[in-house]
C-alpha cells in the first residue's frame, strides 16, 4: 500500500445497534458475577484487583465496541468512562476551553486536528516505550507529515467519505459524480453529512478546486454552488449517516464507507457505496493524550491493548472501517480485506484527497458560510 497520509486528513462516527454474541456472553457473565465486582479477570483467566482508576475516553459516539472496553476492564481493573462528541470542532473546543481539561485521558481527533492541537500545545507526548504493540501498525500510517515520529498521536481507524445510492429506488449505474446530487429529480431526496469541511470539500471538488482550498473566492463559489443544492437536500446527518437511507428518507447523497457497510449488514442490501469520479474524501482518526490528562499511564495501556492484532481486528470488523494495523489485516478473512468499500485500491486512493488543516483564517471563512447556508435553509 502506498504511503497514504503524507498530508493531513479527516474522520467520522458510526453507530452499532446489534450486540455481538461475545458481548452478550460477556454481559451474561457480568450479571452472574456482580458479587465479585472488586476483581476483574485477566486475559490468562486470572483475576486482577480493581484499581479504582478510571480511564476517561472522549470519542465519537459508539466508535468503540463494548466488547473491547469490557475486555480491557477485565484485564486491567481500570474502569473506562466513555464520553462522546459529534464533531472535531466540538471536541477541540471542549479540550481547548475547559477550565479543567484533565477530565479527559484520551481523545480521538481526525488527523488534521491532531496537527492543529499539537501546534497549540494541547497534547502531551506519547511514550512509545509503553506501547509494546506499536510495530503492528502499517508503516504507511505512521511518521506522517502532520505528526513526525508519532510523538502525539497513534492511528486508530481510517476510511472515506463517498456517495451512497439506494439501489432499490435509483439505478446505481446512473450516479457516479458528486455533481449528480444537483440533478432536479433528486429534489428533497439528498442526504449530506452534517460536517462543514466535508460538505464544502465536496462542493469545491465539483467546481474543479481542491477540497482544501484556502482561496476566499473559491470558498465563496462553493457556498454559492451549495445554495443551489439546498432544494435537493432532505437532511444533514452525522449521527447515524446510514439511517436516512434505511428509513427511506433519502435516496442518494454522502456517507462514510463504514456506515455503508453497516447499512448492508442492517438489511439495506441495495445500498451501493461509490467513490465519486471527482475523488473521495479520505480521513484517519487517532488517539491523543490531552496535555493535562490525569491518567496518562492508563491511556497508554488502553492504546497498547487496542494495538493487539486480535483486538484491532474486532474493532475493524465490528465498526466497518479500515484498520491501520497490518498484523490485524493479515488475520482478516478475504471477504473483508478484499472489500473495496473498506480497503480501496491504489487507483482509487490516487484520486482521493485528504483533508488538511486550512489554517484559522480560512476555517473562520468556512464557518461563516456554513452558518449562513444552514440558517437560510431553515
């Protein structure tokens, strides 16, 4: 695989509604063993005394299988407190503005926010001597431009934002471009992610510009182009992007590849995921330790636990996004590691564009136009 992340990029949440068989078993065992809740079972079947320590994880909503959290708690005796956010902007604002940012030990920003937070001194360095499984990561995903030597971040999952077509109502062969979303027959049938940079990136690409443009004239042109799309837009959704398609609310639009995989798993087998002709948007989410984290040692233990191939494989298989863990991918069944929706080929990657940190001035301009776009639609 080529080196994917020589520049910066972006990612999103996914919702899992079905409990795995192993999780059901875990819950059943937990109900039986409540009287021994001051002990936890290690991977070797032994018990580890509860430490009284809590790992405060700040992550996208349901972006971590409960099976993994349960396994970590059993093995280490460390309780995991899972708090969620729904956008990089919300996560960043809370970590930057909190009077007591020590309440979070781990956060999961997209890579272009890793770069921004590092520049602003919001993160502490990661001690890789505590990560015995770091070498399981594919070298394509480490030592990137945004975080040389991975001083501040560890890759978690990566994926793409592309097009969704409900094949039960629309012939997928007739839709291949972001520009198709503007077609009049899709009035009131389009879904967009509720993500400023992704929506503007998509519009910029249709105009022949970079999705990471910092040119005020190009950003304005993208805004004006988006205003002409609004009659077609039924909803913005960044909570569970597959649901408007499953519920028949929308027929075409944007979606994250993992959500498309899960829509198929949830019964909408006709939902087709496509990489647009203009190019898809690629992103990667990463673990970071906030500057004032109170339990940095527990954070390192959790990262290392997730870097084990068997655990990284569970995460990728459960959530539907690609793993940067090469050892885990080597263990995956062919139908997963050869699934182009999850692992696109080199030609597709070559056309895709990674989201970059556009700087504060451009970001403010995007935000002004985004607020105006949403306000005028209501």
